C-alpha cells in the first residue's frame, strides 16, 4: 500500500465581498431560504491531481479515484467541473490561469479549486513551507532545484487570492505537507449572518508532520459525506466552511481511531463563511401549509411530542386520526411493542453469534441525547451472509463502543423534529457498523426500538 508521508487537507476559504444589499441576510432564520441560484451567477470547480509521477516520486493510484469521486459529487451539487490530471508545473499554471481568467472577474461566481497528490514541506531559514508536487518534480533529497522547478508553494495560492474578484473561492489540497499554518488563527465566531458579509481565509489540515496515512484518502470520503448533508449540524440546508471543518475534525478522528485529528481555524481579520447548499428538500419544505389547530389537536400533539413512543402517545395519535382526515390512512402505531422490544433487548446479553437469529443481530440499549431529553435506542442490523454475520457478532462489543460514542457526539440536542432525529440516529449507526466491519451489512441498520426516558 502506498503511503503519503503526511496527508493534509488545506482549505483556503475566501469570500471577497459582502452580499449585495438586496440579498443581505437580516436574521439567522433566513439562512434556510438561501440557495446557490439566488447568491451565485455560476459555480465552477477545477479538480486537479497527479497520480503518475516522473521525477522519482511514487505513484498514487488512489488519487484518480479521489478525482473521479470529487468531480461527480461537485457536479451533482451544481458545479461546472473541469478536470486536470497528471500535469507538469507549467501545464498546471496554464490550466489554472485559464480557469481564473474564465470565472474570477465575476464578483458573484463561486469557485472551488481542488488538488490531490504528493506534497512536501521544506525548512527554509527555520520556517516550514509547504509545496504541492507536480508531475515533473524531482525528489528534494536528490535534486533540490529540480524539486523547486516542478513544485508550487502553497503561498502562491494565498498570495494571489486577493486578486480574484469572485465573492467566494475555496482552495482544497489533499496533499502532504506540514500542518503548522494555524499559529495566527482564531476560533470560529457564532453569528452566521455576520460571517456571510465578511471575507474569509480558513484553513483545514488533517494533522501534523509526524502522522502517516494511506494513499486511500479518508479525507476525500468524509468530504463527500460532509457535502451530502452530514456536515449540516443544525440541519438548515446550508453547510458553512466552519461546519465542514468541524465535521472533518470529528469524523476523520473517529474513522482513524485518533491517529489523525484535523485542525481548523481562521486568519485574523477574515471571518466570513464559504457556503454549500444541501438541495435535498426538507421535510418542512415539502409539507403543505398547516391549518390552524384546535385546542384538542394542540393538546394531543403536546402528548406525542413529550414521549413519542409511549402508550399515551399512541392513544393520542389514534384520537388525532379520528379528528383529522389527513391522518386516517397512516399506518398503525406500534409504540408499546417497540417499548417492549427495547426492554427485551436490554435484558438479554447476546455474546455468541448463535444467540442471534441469522441474518439479524440486535444491538441495545444505547442512550441518545436528543431534543433536550434522553432516549434509549435499539438497532437491528442485517448481515450480508453467514461469514459477515459471524464477523459482526465477533465485533459486537467494538461496534457498541464506537456507536455509543458517536451517538453522544452527534449533536442531536439541536434537532427539534423526531423524524430527523430518527434519520440521524440510523445514519450514525450505519457509519459505526461500516467502520468496524466494512461491507458487512446489507442495508442501513433499522431502529428496532426508541424509547424516551
């Protein structure tokens, strides 16, 4: 397996100008009404990388997969994607200049430049400087001048960022160089409506020089997952650079068992936000306008919200269906059965695989902090075959440990909708099982029981 000496993602988020007055954000609640079409005239991405080297550097076959996946993901999110594979330094400069010339004079454009490949850190006058390594670069230990003639310093991108007129520009480097760019950075401000009006230079790095990671990029995988919605911590359909950085910090650390811990921060004086939009319609957006509720409806809904899976909630929902025609065709409520199932799962200590019934395995109970209260959850996972069924049972304790930690760190206290809570819980369970036992399950884990405490 090819190893990148130090794998670092560097993100420079640059929003040059304030939003136009006609598009200004006056209140934090309005952020959910934004979309890429209302803010940006065009979204364009230059996706570049080197996986076949000529100057003595080992090839990185995983980079091609990274470029394919990132290109597909960005294209699906509305970006016009241009690919640039296996370029020399001169070819990269020409392609980069053409991309900047095509789009960077438009103040309302949103631009993303992504590079994957080798990187290297040189110590010059006691200072560490990072470089991305292009196809024709030599190894610095063998030919320093040949290395410099075929590599581009990261400082090139930051120094030229101010020449770009576009409102928002994001530079991402999945490469190998020092993670020491945070010495003059500050913590993340909280008021997103103010951040949108300010320029930003934000950096995200996977770690430090002494960390080793494989050529198969976890950063790329988590980046794609982040923009699929996982990084949208407050579920407002907008993913900010800060949310992206925090998501990468937590998820990459979890997926690598702490061997890599990304760091993120902002340069002083640059406190804005880069924006991605989650275009999947929210449940609230898809619902028709609600009619004014009667007093009885409000009381019934209060009972259901207090403990959605209690017998009282079941009775309240049955009554609600009697007085609301729109709910009559909904499936029956199984709250008591779910509660009993949780208690049964809690009382049984399943250790050996023959104590579960193939192909299903029960995991329970787990405490889930959500919606200003605590829940207990049980899961049923379906193995792909008998071999993976055995593996899942052998690793059940590890799965439980990882899942318990991730559920506690999932920030579900910020979510106010039980349907969204259930969706996030299932997604977290699926990620935990996949990390401990890759490719072992056939479908996403099912919630076998969810009980309020």
